[in-house]
């Protein structure tokens, strides 16, 4: 019998619990939903072409994403309760216009930093959104089976099943998903004691892609900095472009491999350091401004990840059942 890796152990354990609950309560088991025979998709983000739409009030990729998804933005129930027993909650509903970070109302943004390379100062603009990992940690460790990986490889959070525990953000190397309190199925269970809202992030415009169209950000980019297509073609394109400019690739190996390949003439270690330096200078400790740690691994391949998986797996079925019951109570949800 072949050795069982940490990652395959986790996938079997968590999926088994979620599937069991799904069969009982009508909650779909989303893990492993990518269909056999379907070509996974991906994107190349060329930082030599992105200038952050200099001179424009809002970068066009950001504006297109917001216009595309405004109908899905959260509308929290007021007053918003704290996360019991804590005396706090995350609420972006009065800051919907924020575009300089990821929020439940802003699923992509452009981080512009100044980097010094060989004594020369350069400005680099970096569009940021979900990386759409090949083996999404967020999906494998979600106890509510609220995260789905489509056949295209795009990863989506279903707010109708999400309890807002933010485990997906905790295990994401970039902390991409963002939380909004006062929304989600927990409101129908015990809002004073259970749940924290719902998580939001880029879904890659999965419905557009299914219809044969590119994501809104790629279609809106005026400089052709975002290219979208079959994942292996995008990987090859990234390598060709990196060779042409004598540059670097980010996203091919990070977190075990993603469907997003950044290409840059500037080493990503310097970009990551510049992002962290700028955040420190601004004393910005809030979530939503991810760095670019080079070579960051997938948590599922670490002892800590294995321990967390063993902790989650036994309660995954119960958690999924709670979310399923909430969906029945609200008579809603996207099955």
C-alpha cells in the first residue's frame, strides 16, 4: 500500500466528515469538485506592464471587479453583535469605498511600492487578489465545506454555508479572504453565541469563465498586464516572458502551486520586503494587504498543518451539519 502523505490524509479525513454531513443535511461536499478531463485555467500578471492605472482615480481592474460583484457585497444586519465571548467584530460596511486593500467589498487591489535594485529606484505596481491555489488550503481546512474548487481550478467561497470562522484566512499564506460580521447563516442559529459572519474573496469570475469569457479584471486591463487561459499555457507564457526580460516568476511553487503566475524584472524578495516596510511605516496591522513571501509552503505539508487537520477532521461533519441546518432554516443557499 502506498504511503499516505499528510496532505492526502487531511483530504480524506476532512472530506469524509463533510460528505457525511452533506448526505444527511443536503449540504454539498465541495472538496474535490474539479471534474476529470477539464482543463484547469490560470493567469499571468505581468508587472512590467502594470502601472496601477497611473493618473486614474481607481485602477481599472479594481473598478471592473467592484462593478461586476457589487450585487454580491454583504448587507449586514444591524446592530452587529460582537464575536462572543470577544468584545469585537469585523465590519467594513461603513468603509465600502476602501480600495487600497482586500475587504469584503473590494476583492482585488493594486499595491504600489518603491524598490531599489542595483542602486536604481523603481516603482512596482502589483495587482493582488486570490491566487487560486492548485491544492487550496482554505478548502481542505474549512469545517463547513463552504469553499469550492471549480473544474476550472477557480476557488470560490459560498457565503450560504460560511459561518465566518476565518479559518480560511488563518491558513492562507497571504490571508486573502476577508470577513464581514452581521451576515451569513449563523444569524439563523444563535447569533449571540455562534459564528462570526461570512468570508469574501475573488472567485475568478467563475460564472463568466464558465460562459467562455475572461474574468472582469483581465478584460478591463488597458495595458494587457493580465492574461487568462489554460493553466499550462499560462505557466509556459510566464516562463517565456521571464526569460525575455531576465526576470522572475511568483506563484508557480508557492503554497504547493497556484493558478496565478506573476512575472517581474524585480526579485519578489525585494517586493515582499518593500510591502512589509511600507505597512510598518504606516503602522498598518489590519488584514487585507498580503505580502509576497517567496517559496512559502503549503501548511498541509507541515507538522502544524497535520495537527490542525486532525483537530478539525473529527468535528468537520458536525460543523457542516450546523451550516446545513442554518441553510434549511433560512430556506436559501446555493446548492
